[in-house]
C-alpha cells in the first residue's frame, strides 16, 4: 500500500503546481523575491515609506462554494476570495501587497482547481497584489466528491500618518455608498434556502432578474474597490473613513469606521436596491430588517468624506465605472445607523 492507494496523489499535486505557475507569475510585483515552490514566499517592503504599517486580513467565500460546485463553475469564486480580503485591509487605507491561498479538497481535480486559481490570479491583478504562495491539501474522506474549501490571506501596507482608524471621521462627513456587483460573498446560506424552499433551480430565469439565471446573478464575483480608492486618495480626495459591507450588512459594518460619539444618519431610498435582493425578499418572505442584516443590499463599500468633496468624490468613482450614491451623513450619536428603512 502507498499514499496514492490511500487517496492522496502526490504527483498530481506536483503537476497541478506546475500547471498554475504562469497564473501565479502574472500577479508578481517587483518586490517578489524568488519564485513558486519554496517553503515560504519572500517579499521586500516597497520603498518610500517613513513609518510603514503592515495590515493583514483573512477570509473565505463560505457556502457560495456550494453554488459553484452545483453549477460546475469555478472561475469566479477565486476573485471573491481575493476581494473579501483586499477590500478589508483597504478600509485602513492599506495597499494590498501580497496574497496567499489555502485550497482543500477530497480528491484533487486539476481542471476544477485551475479554474479557482485562475480567478485568484485575476483578483490579485485587479487589486495590484502578488499571489505569493499557497497550499493545496488533498484530504480523502473529509470532503464529498467534487467539493472543496478555501481560505485567503492578504498583507497590505500603509504609511502610519495616512492610516485610517476612526479618529479622522468628523461630524458632518458625507457617506458615499459604492455599488456592489451583486450578492458578493455573504448570506449564501439564506440564498440557498430561499432557492431550495421555493422549488427553484439555479438555471431558472425569473422575470425579476431580467432574463438572467439565478445562478449567473449569484455567481457574479465580488467587486474589488482597491485601485479606484487608492487612486482617489493619491489625487487628493480626503477620505476620513471606509467600510467594507460584508456579513452583517450596513448595520454592522458601517459603524465600525466611526469615532466615539458618532452615528450615520441614512437617507432612505438614496440608492437602488439590486433586483436579486428584491427577488430574494419576495420569494423567501424575508423581512427588510433581516435583508439588511444579511446582505449588502446594493452597496459593497462606503467612504466618508468632507461635505465639500462629496460631489467630486461621487463623480470620481463613476469615471472608474463604479456607481456611487450620497447615502447619508455623520451625526452625533452612540454608534449605529439612524433612519435605515427596515419596514
């Protein structure tokens, strides 16, 4: 008996790494030292920083992977994996430097996981960070055939004097909401239950979704906001706070970027709720409070800026292909949101 008879094919793993080498190299920044295959990835700190602060983040994609497996489409969840990490470290003002992934499966399917890594490579290129390394674990008996899980890890850098920590936010700052590309990567346990309990199929095309299938809409990858926001700051846009709208929606995530004694007064109906959310609420009979607590409801990111820069900030993001909306302002309060439409 050998390892292969026990369900782990070491040579297949080596072949897989060789096969994705070009995908990894496409993401390399000049600071990458060495290549793929070492025990650790090496990265030189960029020059030009006086007091560099490293910012790290980690995340996964959750049960959205169940949908990818059901439809046998794995080319977008890798983008999701990168997006969930880089958008998080961005909220401090950090530029993502490098990314690592962990992929685990019951039996290595090279074609399937190559699709996943293709997405990871695309996400890293969108964010401007290097795919520095990773791990592929073949774990027979732990995952069902065809199933896999993954986690991502990101490290970014920011000048200490430009790091955002809530202290820069001022009463009167304007909240600019940046449009999401869809459900992103949160709430899929509820999405799957609504679809299943309603007797729907992922390939069904409800009229409310404009002719697109449920699966196509839900597999739309998470928007990566890194480059437009970093460019905005470099061109003088005075961003005082940022929030990545992930699990917990606006109510949980937007207050995380505020200072003491502050809240955000929301302007109801100041942005369009995407059709997928209206459809999920109607078909699943999900009340509005639960929708806001679970989903991004059409806003994937929020930036707080001085009132005099609100309009130019909104226009800047729209030139970058991201719809932006004035959704409220910072007021005195004890944290939380005021005026969020929950009925």
